[in-house]
C-alpha cells in the first residue's frame, strides 16, 4: 500500500518537475514578451519565421510540436498585430506561406535577449544547461521521435 501511495505523490512523478519548471521559467520571461505583445508560444513561432524567412504552417507545426488547431489562431493574431503575412500558395490553395513584415522583422531586435533571460532564470552553469538541453532532446526523441 505504501509503494502505491508513493507512486501517487505528485513529487515522485517525473512529469511534475518538468511541467512546473517549464511553467515557472516561461512565466518569468513573460513580462518582457508582454512589452512587445507576444506570448511565449508566439515568440517561438516568430523565432522559426525569423530563422527561415518564409515558411508554411506545417513546417512550423512540425518544428514546434504544435497542431494546426493551435497554430491557425496564433498566426491570425500575429497577422493582426502586423508581424506576419499569410498568403495562399498558388500551386496548392490548401497551403499557406507565412512571411515577415518589416514590423515583424524589427521585432526580432527587441527580443534577442529572451534566450539569455531564460538561461539566467534557470540558474545553471553553461555545462549543466548543455546537459539539461541534451536530456530534454532525448526525451523529445523518445516521446515524439524527434531527430537529435
């Protein structure tokens, strides 16, 4: 009976510290993102677009593990804010090409510090951060088949 109770204690679930740590780390950087009108998920989407310049919805979803039901309203909001443009692809009307506007491009300069802010909030040495990131990518690989 005791072992069963121990397995039910939230502190013994490996998922709990993973969930709680992620939530708290992103909560700490949210005030900086709020200044520029972004949520953390919107920031991640913009990061993919900044990197690739022109991308379709499926590529963003694959990269960030987000489905189209989550991405479509998120992209709509980014477009309404003037950060991106979504255009139908002539060869395939079902596909949307997402590109940056000048406003979206200039936004990148305002959030360049976010990765460093996250790293400083985590409070680990560079070596430990590298180990943590490697372990998290292993988890993604095991759970979702993510290529390391």
